[in-house]
């Protein structure tokens, strides 16, 4: 609504601005005597009230009678906003001052000059922004003269900025009078933040007890009259209420701890926040340093910013921003440094990589998976290697006996090359004969309780060899054939041939090959035998290593032997099995798929 009103007014006044006739404005003259040494401000108030004329009860007899009685314009207090114009010195149209400039601020009903320069001299005109009909002619033209202050030859020039300690009693001198404690002082008009202090007309301005509301921008006026007329000499004093100078070094509020957990690769903002107690000559220093292998360097950052300000203290913060935390940042020490006139305070900060971050978790998961896989593979390999032992172990736990009710006499018939030891390998203590006639009975019969059939031992001589063989094989559950060059080239190979033929008809007869030593298959070998050599399960004899009853050779052999009621105690087998686990497991795997199993 207000906005619309403004727009309306702009339209209404916009056309009239050219016709703004300033010749009817009241005129006031100002003198700004600025000090060349210190920064200084100046202010013009839009005070439309007629200047106070010397009190006279004798009116001119002609003046009041003519024209309508002109009602007085509003004073500054009655005005909410003003329009300002500058009349160029070289003449020409009025220029409205519509926006803040670097040296000039439009502050409601005041025009504030921020720097002292002679070029600021000129005629400044103001009038109410919202005008009623009766305000139409109200305007004031302020003619400003700007002069540098003449050299003051006094001991205490008046400061342009005054610090008044809270709770104390103090006074404010008007700077336009030059020296403090001048003997003669004219009548003064004082303003605080544009408000007239009507009760105060003396210089210096006396303040009994200083409160914080005394802080502000003060202006003091006195009238100087000479032959050309009168003008107002005005000066501005900045008053700040303060407390006692601090007696403490700055207090670092942040960082609190000397270590900070961070995530590598992530951006990071480090704050150095310090509380500086009040000082009249306040020169706070706040910086970030980094210390790397003994060298200390300042980290370039943006200037510190004021986070909080009270009369007693200021809190200033300076931040260092890392785009991403690098590994090298973990080796540095970051140092927050704060200093005032009393000394310095520091707070070191060390960054520490956060543990359990996602890449690490991922690594753990990966390792876990790999370990599980490796475990499964190892278990698979173990099971594969020790399959036989596992099966045997299971057999000992079951008490199914394959041998019951099949009307067979022998568990195994042992076939080998007879009389080979004396001919080819007389020096070998471990001959085929020895294996067949000594070790087989010793281990399989005595230790594991199988019943073997050895032609020499169990068959009465005198029968027809071939008939005897066939009948023995028929009465056996297994045929064990000890293969060697002597065997495949000698007459005993007939036993294998016969057994293979019989096994084709007899499901309960199974054949096991024992490779005693390497051999070449002779041309004369029957086709049936040739095929059988390829598919029948084979156990390799490895000389002396295979001799002990708990060797892998016997374990494998037993795997192919018929399942019988355990004769010994189960832990006897367990011991065998556990031994086997630690033995060399490079033996060949048996062709266990070649024969159907029935257990
Ligand atoms: C301005 O007003 C005065 C009377 O107050 C008049 O004499 C003068 O001619 C006016 N000037 C213009 C440009 O209207
Ligand atoms: C000029 O600056 C003063 C003080 O900073 C502010 O109050 C005022 O609104 C500004 N005026 C304009 C027109 O920007
Ligand atoms: C504060 O210290 C400054 C010097 O830094 C000194 O000039 C001033 O008088 C002191 N003010 C008070 C109130 O002690
Ligand atoms: C630093 O301060 C900012 C806000 O001022 C905050 O967002 C950030 O988390 C702070 N950093 C630390 C490390 O505390
Ligand atoms: C900080 O203060 C210590 C004494 O407390 C001083 O030795 C050191 O030089 C100061 N550092 C700086 C940079 O001023």
C-alpha cells in the first residue's frame, strides 16, 4: 500500500520536479571546518522549521497584513522522510540525490557525509517526500561551505572520536571550537543521532553517568555572525561507550580439542574463533598456521569476520577451507593463533583419519568374501583328497554288512605274478610275492578282518588251474590284481581276463587293480583286459612308503574292499584316518566312478 502510494506520488511529483521553484525555500548557511588529520563525518538535517529569529515583539507594520498567513513548516521531528537535491554550482537544473554514494548516505531526514572534502561544498535542498498541500512550499536550502581547520596551536585538540567509559562521568567537547577548555564558549545546540538535545546548550556537553545509550553520532552547532550574515558552524563527534581495557590475552573458543576426526577426500572447514576483550586501541590478530616437519607457515585465508560484538568483547572467526582432506594434511599440525596487545594464545589441531569409513568396510567385506571362498575351496579340496577316508569313516559308523547273505566265501582273491622275485628282482625286499603272500594277509586279514584267497595257500594243488581260478573268483567278492611287467606278460594275466568276464555277469564281484610297478601293455593283451585296465579302479603301490598298515595305499584299497562289520573299535579307524590326513596326499585319485557302488 505504501509502495503504491510512493509510485503514485512519484507520478504526481515527477512532473512537478522541473517546476520545483526553490526561490521560496528558507536558506541556512553551514560551515564545516574539517580536521585534515583525522577521518571526519558531517551531517545535514532536513529541518524545515524557520530558523529562530531574534525575539522581537515589534512586527514590521506592513509584512503580516499582506497575503495569507503562512503556516509554519514541520520541524525535523515531524518529518519521516525527505527528498534531497543538489544545486550545481555552475547553475542548471536541480539534481535529485536518489541513492547512497561512496561519500554520501541518505539517512531518512539526514544527509551524511562520510569523508571531508572541499568539493562537498554546495547548495543542498530538501523537502518532505510526502507532501500535503500545506507542505507544498516547504523546503530548505542549505548552503554548505567546507574549509580545513586552521592550525590549532593548543595542547589538547578536540578528538573527533570519543571513548566514554561506562559508569564514569565525562563530557563531550565540540570539535569546531578547536581547542578544549577554550575560555569563551558560545551557546551550543547539540544533537545525538539527529535528535535535538534541547536541554543541552553548553560546551562541553556534560554527562553525569555514562550509559550505553550515550553511544552515537553527536553534532554540535553554534552560530557565527559577521557582516555577510549568520552561519551555523557544525561539527560531528563519534561517541563510543567502552569498558576498561582488558587485562587478558585472547581466549580461543574454537577449536576446542586438539584432534579432529576427518574423512579423507571430503571438504573440511576449520574455524579459529577467539574472544577478544575490549581494548581502546583494538588491534586483534587472528591467523591459521600449519606446521609440517618443524616448519611453520601461515595459511592464507579470507579475513576474519566478526561473529559477535558486545561492549566488553568481540568474537572473531577465521576459517580455513580445505577442498578435500589429503593424506598429507594428517601429518600437519594446524595452529589457531590469536593475539592482542597483551600477548598471544594458540590452539594446535591435528587431523585424524576416521576409521570404519566406507572403503575400509568394503575391504573387510571383500576380505571376508575371499576368506569364505578360500575356506569353501579348501574344504572342497580336503573333502576331495580325503574322500576315501570320509567314506571309510562313514562305513565304520554304519553297521551294514555287505558280505552277509551273498553266499561268497572270500572277501578278495589276490592275483599276482607267481615266482617273479627269484627271476627278475632278487635284490628287492619288497617283491610282488612278498606283497601278495605276506603283506596282504598281514594287513587285510589280521588287521582289518578280511578273508583273502591266495591260490598257493588256500587251494589244494592238483586241480585244473583254469577251473580252480574260475571257481575261486566266483566265490570272491573282490579280485585284486597286482600288475607288473611280469604279470601282464606272464600267464597270470589269464586270471584277470577270467575275472573281467565273470564280473560282467556278477554284480557282487568287483575288481581292483594294484599298480605294483610301471609296465607297457603287450600287443598280445586281450581286448577285454585292455579295456578293463583303463576303467577299473587302480591303487598304486609306492614301495616301502606304502608298507605300513595305516598308509594311504591300504586306505585306498580298503575303500574298494567290501563293507564289513567293523571288527576293531571305531577310533582305531579314526587314528588311521587322522594319520592319513597328515600324509603326503599326492597319490592318484581312484577311479571311483568306474564301478557302481552298492552300499
Ligand atoms: C519562483 O517563485 C518566485 C516567487 O516565490 C517567482 O518570483 C519566480 O518567478 C518563480 N520562478 C519560476 C521559474 O517559476
Ligand atoms: C543509505 O544508507 C543508509 C544507511 O546505511 C540506509 O539506511 C538507507 O536505506 C540507504 N538508502 C538508500 C536509498 O539506499
Ligand atoms: C586503554 O589502553 C590504551 C592504550 O592501549 C590507553 O591509551 C587507554 O587510556 C586505556 N584506557 C583505559 C580506560 O584504561
Ligand atoms: C565452522 O563453523 C561453521 C559455521 O560457522 C560450521 O558449519 C562448521 O561445521 C564449523 N567447522 C568445524 C570444524 O567445527
Ligand atoms: C606469542 O607469545 C609468546 C610468549 O607467550 C612469545 O614467545 C611468542 O613470540 C609470541 N608469538 C608471536 C608470533 O608473537
